[in-house]
C-alpha cells in the first residue's frame, strides 16, 4: 500500500519539495551519478582486496601467479556455495601475475617510506651487513638496521641490493652510501656496524666497514661473535670434511638414498635419513654429526658392497671419537647461537653469554686434561659403551681446539668496559665515571633514588627502561647515551636468516624473480599501510 501513486506523490511533495518542479532529465542524471558512485566504491574495495591478497601471497612465499590461478577461483567457489551466484560475480578483484607484482612493489615502497621516516626521527642506529650469491649467480647484499622508535628498539631490513660487479669493500660501501644519500639518512647517527669478518667487510684499508667508519665519525665496529667460533684445527677439520663426503655420497644419489631408507626401516632405526651439512649453516653441524653417528651401523652395512674410499671410517674408533667430540662442541655452540638471537638481545646480553662460555671452556680444558669427559656427554657415552679410553693424540687435538676457542672469545669484547656498567644497573653506581658530566651523574643519582623508576627497572627489559626515559626531558641526555650502547648488534643472525629466506624464495624455478620487494615485505617488522596506499592511488586516479 505504501507504493500507491497518490501516497508516493504526497511523500515526494512533503519531504522533497525542492525537487517537485524538476524534469525527468534531472532524475536520470541523479540515477547515473548514484550508479557511478556505487561502481567506484566497488572498484576501491576491489583494489584494497587486491593489495591484501597480494600481501598474503608474498608472506606465504608463493608464486605471484597463484592469485589468478587458484585463490580467485577458490574465493568464487566459496561465495557461490555459501551465498549465491550473483554475489560471486562481484568478486572482480584484479589478481593477475603482473597486478600482484605491482601490488608487492607498492607495499614494499610504503614500508621503505615509513622506515626512512623513522630513521630521520631516531637519535641513532646500528647496522648489520652480509653478502652472498644466489641461484642465478647474482651477488646480493643485505643490510639490516636497528634503531630507537616509540620507546622501543626496532629491527628492519634497510636494503637488499644486487652488486653488479665484484663484491669488494668499495662496491659494498658505495651501494650502502648511495642509498643513504638518496634518502638523506645521516651517517652521523650510525653508532656501530656488525659484519661476519670477511676481508671485503673488515679490510683495514678498503673494507666496507672501514669506509663506513670514515664517513660516520661516531661509528664503532664489531665482528659477529658466532663467526669467531668457526675455526677448528686441521685434524678435526679433516674429520668434518670426510663426514660430509660420506653424507653426500648417500644424499646426492637418489637410488642410494632410497635403498638406505629401506635398510634403516628394516633395521628398526629411529631415523631413516641423513642430514645435509652446508658451510653457511655450519653451527648445525652438531645435528648432522649426531645423525651420522646414530646411523653409522646402517651406513657401514649400506656401503659394504661399494668401492667408497671412506667406508672404513665408520668402523674406525679414532675417527668416530673425533666425530663425537665435534658433535658435542657444535651442539654447545649452537645453544649459544640461539641464545644470541632476538630483538631484545643487546651487546651486554651477548657479553654475558660469551663470558659464560669462556668460563665453561676453561672448565672443559681442565676436565679434558684430567681425562674427565663428563662435559662432552656424547663422546663420554661412546667411550664407556665400548670400554675404551680416549686416545692421547685425540685428547691433545680436543684441548688445542678448546684453547683456540677460548683465545678467540676473550678478544671479542675489547670495547666493553666497566664504564658502561651504569647502563645495566643504574642503581648501583657509587662514584662518577670519568666520561660523565656533572649533570649526567646528578641525573643518574635521581634515577637511583626514584622509587617508581626503581620498580620499573625491575619489571621491564633494559631496552624498554632506557627507551621510555628518552621521552622524559629531564633524563633525555642520559637515556640517549644508554640507547647508543644498547643498539649495536651482537651477531649477523638477521642477515643469516635473511639470506636463508632469500634462497628459499629464489629457487631455480624462480631465478628471474626480482626478489628485492619481496624481501623487504618478508623481513621487515613494519606492516604496510594498505589504506594509505589506496588513498594515494585514488588521488592519482590510478586504481587499476
């Protein structure tokens, strides 16, 4: 009854009197305008959906073609089943290969823009860098940055670039320096740079780190602690190389791998496959050697009919003793490695871990000297099970290796001294450090006397405590000084994991992929602002 013409006319004349004298063309124009507005709204929503799906494709490390080939058809099937066919027709979301690639580039550019904005605001930052070669033979450089932002310490990928020619210190520095100049990031804010110790990185004349220190007056440098633990004596290195050769003999031959798996199953083994060792992930050597030792009987039986020159090693007591020692020590070092990873790990935490390891090494050296091998459980169990004593030559090799590790470790923190102890415990300082101004020391006394700050110091992390104090005008000078000491990286773990992600992403089937935008999205802690990107696209009339 509400659609009776008389009632409609009365409603129109009563509620919309300004339109009662308009002709039919006016209302046709209004209808067209409304339809365009609805279409435009659908188009904007489709664009936003396209960005969100592209972001998920990237995070899942899937090929960009999966959007149109799988995700879009699946979405239509779901909507058709759960709603109706008419609703499924509205899923006009652009997800072609080229579109997804463009979306990923836009998302990466948004993150880069936000990172540069943050670096302009921060008081200081530290760098971590490493380079490697990908499956296409390209030299890729990764640089991570650690900086203070919004009362916390953030870690993000600063740049991922390809080195066009040689991976020299000059080329590495030029690549980083060009990025800094392009985005007007001040080198004066750089407080430390951490690298793996390669010649191109730390060369005293032309190394990338040396060149950075030449343009960054406040910058110090540190050598990744993990790489200082890598060197082993020639006799032990030879054992590791032979173990890798044995593993590769099985792993690189598909038929042998299948036969070995069947043999392990028939013998009731807990594991049916060997682990592959790589030089890049050298700390995982402990797991590799443990697995090799556990399957030594199966390996020996498998290689019995093969003319493999190293098959006799699997029954050689002296060789197996060295393998067990390496498995023990690599396992212990890997535990240290894991403890040095994470956003809240600072140079002081790392020092604690390394000093702890150095004391353990002293204990292990003395224990091995007394022929007490409880500190090397796998080697000790092997000797006890077989009723043997440790060979003197092997014991000498072990002691030498442990001493070499100890020597490297005590050299690791030459720049950390008691002058910075106030950062770790501002409540215990009893006299003014030489490097302190009177104002800074008086501020420190106030902090140590403030009940609320004392309670907060006990409840939050060291980084959070000093970052929050940066917001206080009263303690800003002192807190910024503390933050500069907390920023440096203790290891290059971010670069190591980043290069691992890169290798996973850029396989031989995707060797032409420009992985730079993908890497920024995957390795950055900053989330892209998709709403902002869509608004910018709308302003530029470029929604497609």
